[in-house]
């Protein structure tokens, strides 16, 4: 089957190659791979990688479209994104050069990238931007539906159930309008109603799934979600119907832990406590922390209601232990989210500062140009007026001299001419003085404007410098403190570790031993303080603490410990500040 699909893909690509030229041909070939990725992402990725050398030599637009296609195919193949370097470059490009659909797409996959990087603030921002593109023009309705689904899941993750419900409703409306309404969309809407305690609406949606859909097409996960809800609301008839459909399905895979929870709830509804306890026990053995938390709580209530105090106490103790661990994990995740949010707003602050600086420089240039043009205009006006006055006076003198015939009235005419000349010169002098005052006043105003602009520029530069100093102070404070302590010690160990970081090599056992001995000799109570403050921690976490104590940066630690995320390092750095 795969070979046939690949053959068809290559045949279609060859056809496009023969009929199109330049960018049009390359874009068409990428569209073929894009369509293939919707149903066979792994095959599409193989075709995508085979065309890398060709597409990376194209225009800027082609290269960026090719990079965005790779991010899309990885997301379709459910491969987690590990870096935002590409998407950070693509977003501003398509914001400036792309169409509405391309902006919608790049925003959506930016949200997907930051979702995988556990950067909830950025992820929410870009998913919301993708959804908002519908207000600017025609967009991809399927991507819009998926965007609302992602937003619903993210709001649910941060326990903002009100907004999660709004996103679930929006997804339902879009899916219904384009004819892609399925069980996943409806079950998400029903769960969103349930989390907001809107049980009548949730019941309506859940029952609608059984009456308006082909129940044979419902997946095991959806059937178990329905089974749990109807068991929770004591709807025995619909719960029995969902259970019958579930057990009649061909079992290609083992029953999941969360499905055992639903089955346990159903048997408890029927009063079959032994079967219910059996399924809850299987969920406890197979599930993750959240599933184990739920299973222990249900087992505790089950045995308590049955009067089996010892078993109830057993699961109560296990419930408390899991609850403590789960709470710790949630607090760690929350701390990582806060760190990401801090970094996000710091980046935004830096971007805003650069933008403000650019605007000030543009304003300065425009004001300088305006002042220059005004000054030139005033000078030209004064020069033209003076020239006109001089030419007029010379013309009057010439006319008078030409009209003098030496008659008896010569003295009177001469006197009259002299009076007119004197009057004209006085008038010109007065106007000249007035123009000089106006020019002096204009020059003063221009000088005041220049001084005001210069003061504004100096204030802006001082504010920018202060903002940069504040950001650098927070980043370098920790490093400076430790570099000061280590400046008097032997640098051989530090240099060997920095060399390993530059070469992106993990430390040897000998290097770890030297590092631990180095810190313990100088800070004998360091490890004990960590254990006292935070309880027993893993060897990897202790290694992170030792590297931070030595003053190594987050990047250097990531190069040494390749399986360590930046959020984990941020979290332990903040913890060490209190020790």
C-alpha cells in the first residue's frame, strides 16, 4: 500500500514538474506533500526529506514555506517539537509577507510548538491569534476547528473551565457547519459542560451522541467516557447500552487504565462491588499518577461503604501518598509555567523597548526634516522680499531721473522725488525690521523644538539603558555571586567542565566525583540543606544543583546534561536562591 502511494506521489510531482516552472512548480509539489500528510504523515515526511536539497536553494518564500511544511508534518505525525528556532523566524516573515491563510497556519503551528515546549502563555497567545484570523478574511475551517480544540484542551489544563467551555462550543459550531462533527468534538463539549457543573447540558450532549450518531463508529475511548458519565448520573439504561457496545468491540489492544475506571464505576452502579474493585485495582496498577489518584480515592470510598476498615485505611494511606506526589508535580509544573511566563514577558519587554526606540528615532528624523524645511522656507521668503523691495526702489529712482527735463519746477520735482525715496526707504527699513523680528522668533521656536526633541531622546535613551541594566542585573546576579566565590579557587575543574559543555559532552564519573568533592569541601552543608529543604531528590537533580552552585549557565548545563530541560534548570535555580 505504501509503495503504491509513494508511486502516485512521485507521478503527480513529475506531472507538476513538467507543466510548471520556478516557484509555482515548487509550491505545487509542496501542496501534494501537504495533502498526503493529512492521511499518511510518515510517508509525507519521507518525501519531504528527499526534497530538502532542492527546496532549500529556492527563494526566501519557498524556503520558508518548506520549513513551515516540515513543522506541520511533524505535528501531524505526533512528533514532539523540541525547539522554537524555526517558528520564531517564520512568524514575523508571514506576518509581513503572507496571506491570511498563511498567517493562520503559522500562528497555529507556533501554538503547537510552544505547547510541546510547555510554554503555556505563548501557546495560548498564538492559538488565539490563529483563531482571530477569521475576522480578517477567509481561512481554513478545518484548522479553525482544530485550533478551538487545542484552546479547549489548554484552558482545561490550566483549570480555566469557563473559557474551555467557550472553546468547546466554538469547535462544535465550526465542525457542524463544515460537516465534520464527530464523537471526539461532542465528547469534549460534554466534558466541558460537566466540568462547569452544567449537568443538564452535558446530559443532552451525551445522549445526543447515542441518538444522532452511528454508535458503531464510536471509539472505545469515547464509549468509556460515555459509560463513566451515565454511571455517574445513575442513567442505568444508557450506561448498559454503552457497556454492551464496548464489550462487543473487537479487542485489538488491552483495556487502558482510564477505561478500567469507567468499568469500575459502571459495576459499582450495578452493585457489583467485587468487579468494581477489580477494575479499580487494575487502573491503580496500570495508570499514571492522575489515574492512580482517582483509583485510590474510589477504592477508599468503596471499602469504606462496605465496612472494610483495614482495606479502606490501606487505600487512604496510598491516596495520601499519591496526592502528595501529585501536588508536588503540579507545583513543579506551575513553577515551570511561571518561569516560562516570566521569560515571555521579558522577551516582550525587550521587543517593546526596541520598537519604542525605533519610533523615537523615526520621530526625531521627521522633526529634523520638518525644522530644516521650515528654516529653508523662511530664509527663501526673506531673501525674495528683500530682493523685490530693492528692485522696486531702483525702478522708482530710474523713472524719476528719466522724467527730469530741467524746467522751472525742477527743484520741486527733485524735492518730491527725494521725499518719495526717503518714504520708500523708511517703509522698507520698517518691513525689514519686522521680518528680522519674525525670523528671530522663528529661529527661537525652532531652537526650543530642537532642545525638546533632544531632551525626549535623552530621556528615552536613559529609560532604555535602565531597562537593559535591570534585565542584565537579574540574569547576571546569580552568576556573579558564584564567580566571586570561585575566583580564589582552583580553576582546573571548572575549565574541564566548561570544555565538556562547549563540546556538548556529558561528564565522566571522574569529573562528577571531582565536582562533588570540590563543592563539599567548600560548602559542607550544601547537599544537606537541599535535602532538608526539598526532601530526597534524584542523582540528576543533585547534579543540577552542584552545577548551578558552580555558576554554570542554563545553556552550559543543557549541553552537559542532554536529557535535562530548561524549565527544570529554572526551577532548581529558583529553589537554590532560598538556601
